[in-house]
């Protein structure tokens, strides 16, 4: 299901969250299971599916990385079990980041703020690859755009895993 279509939005990294919220309430009201409480089991089951789709769509549209993942999926550029090969340069940088975070963790100085400070340059660098798309009201999707989004997506997932690993120790 294309959540942008469900919410009547153009495909874009930039989404007006107030519009998403307004559309969420309208769709929730329209397709709420209580509206078919007196109907048959098939109508009740469909209402539950609709509500589930509406809720999942809001969650995806509210979060930039999930939005990018959804854009990749609806354009068949990402499968659910796909693993991306990241550049050796990026992986070397992540090894250095791991070492820095491990050092701070071992000497007891690792805080969430310190982790964010260490990770910030890597996030900024990753976001440069999609900077030209972030403010567009509608994304014109071609193979280059999909490749840049995919590269960004996998880098952010990797970075987020590294930070989470240290913060959850």
C-alpha cells in the first residue's frame, strides 16, 4: 500500500505533519471500526484492516527514515530483507566511531549527549547525499534519486545501530 496515496500526499521526503495529522483524524473517523459495529463480520474485518493501515501510514509518514524506506519500497528499490554493501571508507569511519564510543564507555564518560556529539558529523555527511531532495514538495523519482536515498537509508540505519548499541549497555 502506498501511504502517500492513502493520505493524498505527493511522494516527498518533506511532509507537513499538520496535514498528516488532519488527514489521519479524517481517515480515522471515516474508517473507524465503530462505524460498522452493526454490520457483518466481513465489514468489521475490513474496518480493522483500514484502521491498521491508517495508523501504520501515520507512523511512517511522521518519521523521515521510515518515509524514505517507504519511498524505496513503493518504487521496488528495497526489499524487506535486503542488505546494502556500504563503502569501505564509510565502514572504516564507523570502526573509528565504534572505537571512540567504546573508549568513552570504558572510562565511564559516555552519555547520550556525548554519543550524539560523536555521531553528528556522520549524520551531517550522510544527509548531504539527500540534501537536494529534502525540501522538495514532490520528489521526481529516478534511478539516481533511488540510489542516493538507498545509500542514505543504509548509512543511517548503520549509524543508528552503532549508537543504540552503546546507549543500551
